[in-house]
C-alpha cells in the first residue's frame, strides 16, 4: 500500500467523511525542502465529516495531524488541509 492509499484508508476509517479528496502535489514541489524523487511528500486534502461538528479549524487540523503522525515520521512533508463539518462550508 502506498502513502496515498494509507492516508485515504486512515481518514475514511477514522472520520467516515461525506467528501474526501486527496491530491499528491509532490511533482510541483520538486527541488524544494522535503521533496523526494519518488514523490508522496506533499498533498492537498479536502475532507468533510460529521466528526468535525463543534470543532474549530485548528482542532480539525490537529485531529488529522494526530491521525497521520506516522506518515509525517516516514516522509510526508506537507499537507494542505480544507476540513469542514458535514453540511457546512
């Protein structure tokens, strides 16, 4: 399982999102800090979930970062996040 598949699986299981989009942006960061030749270092995430109800933006991001802590330890360098409570944008 590659990083994309692991992240999608973790997010799906934990947050049961109604919307989940993950894009590998590593190619556009080639030569930048944290970039690796094989990619899988820079991602953009859009996620909508009822699990985020009552949480502010920082709390949503913290929950996602906690869930993906091991990915950051093993080469994930940057994650741009847009997180919404289900039904709100």
